[in-house]
C-alpha cells in the first residue's frame, strides 16, 4: 500500500507544476549568488544582495540534493527526496524543484526516480532523466521550459545516435 501511495504522490506532483513556496513578491529582484543545503536538509538561496531565502520542506520530504544555479543566475533547482515506505530502501529522488527569482516555483515529478538533471539554454530550459530503481527498465528524458514548465520535447528509451542533442548531458548512469 505504501508503494502505491508513493506512486500516487509522484503522479500528483507531475501534474502540479506550481508549489507553495515563498511567493514572487517576497523575493528580491536580483540574481542568485549561492545555494546550499542546511544541516536540517532545507535549501538556502543566497541572493546577490545577501538575502537568505530558506525553502521550507514539503509534506513527505526527507531531504534534498543536487542544488544547481542556472547560468543566468535567475533560477535554482534541486532534487527532493521522499521516503518510499519500503523497508531497507533509501529515499527516492521523486521531484525536481525549480525556484525562479521572478515567477512561480515549478515542481516536476519524476516517475519513478529522477537520476540526473541540468539547466540548458543559459537557464531557460531544464532537462531531466528518470528511470526505475534498477536502471534501464524504462529510461525517460524530458526537456521543459523553465518559465512555464511546458514540455518542449521528450525521449523514451536508451540513448543512442538518434537521441536529441539535449540528452547528451544526461547520459544513462
């Protein structure tokens, strides 16, 4: 039952692009200088003016990893880890969060796990790779617009010579 609930959580998050994180109005209109994870597992975004924005954990979140600042320094992304509810199982990276200086926060669900992700096009796009726990069973790649969360392109299956160029930095682990 817990596995089904975890799958439903991921499915819901895949369709809800906008998270309940600090609003656009509370953010300073400047670029990101630094991002780090605190000892409690929350993401901290330091703006060029020195403002420290702490992103609160979402329900079910047990940690975060891979914080990256976009090349244009207007967005920050990280992967959110959730408890799978399975005994002897590590948390699963089930969501990619994109915080933007101006605009809503995007939450992009990974089914079942987000293994790799990158900002592309100077921070205007984000690409990510999802797969099963044991890899190579159902590799799925997405390219999305950071401004809107709109799906720009996707690729299903292993990477090969026919794969789109944007998947190059997401080579299967």
